[in-house]
C-alpha cells in the first residue's frame, strides 16, 4: 500500500525508496530529530504509516486518511512464519 501511495504522490518511478520519502515515525531509529528534518525538507505531499490506535491520532480536515486492516488469519500466519523462520 505504501508503494502505491508513493507512486500517486511523487510519480511512477518504481525504484523510489518508501523509507526515504515517508519515514516510519513510530520507530525509534533513526532519531526523531533526523526524521523531522527529513520531513520538513520535503516539497511533495507527505504520508506516514503508524500502528497507533485511532484514539491516539490527531485528525485534520485537510488531511486524508487510509485505514488498512488485516484479517486475523493473516496476523496469525505472519506470527507463525516469523517464529518458525530460522535466524540467519
């Protein structure tokens, strides 16, 4: 989904790095100061992914929100494959 949003916002280049265009703000690394500078320097439309619950978000009239939900079976399968994959 993130790659689709990137293509809408900044063009049709499939080589674009989603992490450079939209840093994951919830992640502790790199430090927040670095991420905020990166976002402030952007001139195109912005998007952010988050795993925050809906009641922890600020809603703005000018912003558009896309909510993606997973089927419980997908969540369980992801957990199982993560646990069963040997560490490399």
